[in-house]
């Protein structure tokens, strides 16, 4: 545990950032899993709606710095291919 006041504040703020990032990543994974579940069900309209939500979540994750832009592009491309295969 640090002794310096600013270091103590750094520990607290990094813990807060860690918890926020963890929650945001969990929400992203949940959204992508909902898209995968909609694909498995075979319902095209539900899959389309889940796709829009998942792509939006991935884009927001890039904006927040949770994902690298190339990683996000790969995820979106993969989801698009899966959705088009359903049609």
C-alpha cells in the first residue's frame, strides 16, 4: 500500500476504472451472446435487431478504448457474415 497521498488516490482511481471497464466489457460480451442466441434460434428479425445492437456496442467499446479498432472490425465482419449466412 502506498504512503504518498497522490499514490493512494491513484490506487483508488485505477480500481474505479478497472471496475468500470470490467462492467463495460461484460455488457459487450452479453450483447454479442444475445446476437449469437438470436442466430441459433433462426428468427431473422430478432437476429437483425440483435445485430444492430451488437454492432453499436462494439463501436462504443472502441470509442471507450476497450477494444482495438481492428479487433472491432473483425468482430463486426464475423457477425455480418453469420447474419448473411442465415438469410
